C-alpha cells in the first residue's frame, strides 16, 4: 500500500492564537500559492464558511463534502440513494439561540458527549475504518456492505474507489491541498484528503497537537501525537502570538507539558492576559459579556436550568463575544476567542482526571484556557490546579 506521505506532507505547527487561518489566506492571496488551485479542508462547515468569506476564490469545505461529488458519480444509484449528508442547517442567527435548556439546539451544536444510542453495525465498521493506520491493507470488504446511509462512509468509499482506478485522476484535484485542524483528523481522513492533490501538487497540514480533543471519536490514542505529526515529511512552526498574554500562555504550557512540550514564548502576545480567581456568581446575560464554557454538555444544560438563561448564543462562531454572552462547551469553543473567558467549575471526577494528568482532560483545559485575549476567569479548583502547573 502506498505511504500516507505521498505526495509529501508538510506540517505547519501553530500554537493557539498564532494566526493559522490568516497564514493560509496570506499564502493563497499574495504568497507562494497565489494563482494556484487551492482547496482548504476544514474540520467543520462553519470553519469553511469563514475561509470562503475571507477568500471567496478558495475552495473550502470538509473532506467529506469535497469528496462526495466524485463518489456519487461512480457509485450505482441504489448505493447512494439513501445516503445523507449530516450538515448543519443554514439558519439565521436568531434561530440558533437557546430558548430553554430543553432546546434541541444544545444537542445539535455541542459535540463533546458521545451518542447515547447503541452503535449500529455500520457505526462499528466506520469506527474500524477511522482507526485504520494507513500502512497495511484494510481487511473490511466495503463491497459486501449493504447500501450505506452514514456520512462516515464517504471517505473509505472515495479512498478505495481511487485505489481501484474508478475515480478520475484529475477529477476534483487541486494544486495545493491544505488540511486545517489536522490534529483532529484520523489516518483515513488524511489519506482521503491526499487523494485531492493533483500530480506534482502540494499538501500542507495546519494544526496544534495540544488541541487534539476529538481523538477518542477517531480511534486515536489520547496519549500519542496525532497521526500527521508522526508521519510528516517536513514541519515548520508559527511562533508569533496574537491572542494570549504571558500569564495565560505560561499556564497553558504548564498544563500541556506532560503531554506535549509547547514553549510559551512561541505563542505569547504582547498584551497582558491575567488570570483571575472567579467565585462564579449568578450569571446575568445583561451584565456578563464574553465566553462562558462548561466542560460537558450536561454541564451546560445544568447552567441553563439553574440560571434560566434565555436568548443566549451557543454557537461561538456566529456570535460576537465582545458584545454579548456566549455559553458553550469547551469542545464547541474550538477555534473561538473572546476578551473575557469564564470557565465553570469542573466536576470532582473531571478534576481527578486533571490531577492524574489524563491527556484528554489536560488538552481540553488547554483549549478552553487559550480562548482568552484579555482576561481568564477560573473557579477556585481550576485556579489552584493551573497555578500548580504554571511555568514560572
């Protein structure tokens, strides 16, 4: 089987707030990618929307959406008739607000909790495919499966259809393929994305190993570096910080230190971002402005129940946290930022995981803390933990 790193894969390692998206736009607009066919593969459709708004000439989308058009052209109609793409509804912003804690928008727009539904046989096979290491032949016979109705199968179908010569070499391919948030991509997603690189083209992966908070759902080992970081041909690092001041950068580096060495100097901004002890009073949306994060979906549900929050934004990418209150989970805050960031108290079990240096807990706290531009507010237990880990 061909190596995953053909075409050569270059990694851009970017700590929080170092301008990964800006660097992508700059290179496509005035840098070495100018005039080339560029595709940016994002982790979510919302992230793709941001890229398209800033650079409409770039093809942006998830790896699923960019491969789908090629796949459906070569598969028989009976195979794809029932397939559905699980994309977020394009709704006006006011339709994406929570009116009460039972609103299904909470389930629709938060991703931290695994589904309560029992896995189907197709789900199980999909998990196996995403856990594939891309170095040995896959033993799953896709042709023997029943017609597929799950989004996860777009990738393996595209990969093996291409390997079998059923997809045109030039169909839907690009001179430059950029994989954003690459630390959260499984080997299968990376291998599928590389099939979009035209002969002689370039492949670049942008991301931060410390922010790999979706590894469990991708069959990745939480204590290991993401697949791309283990198998990249070349790597460069972004080292100019624009978001987190010294206090938050040092604290975040200390939290992450047992998993990944991330020097705080590489993402420290010039302005100050102090850390304050927060006693968590009742939150009034009329007074509070900024980003309030819980560590799980139930955590956020309880917050809405306790304080009867109505009309509060729960989609960070669509809200302006400098002018309003945004409440979400740490997972759904990925990529967001705000001047004022508040972390709700974690449960005793979650805190035990932190003190046991569980990589999943540490990475989640790292992501949540590094959303802050001007001030980070921590409850007593998190404040004590962060101070115990902070680099002097």
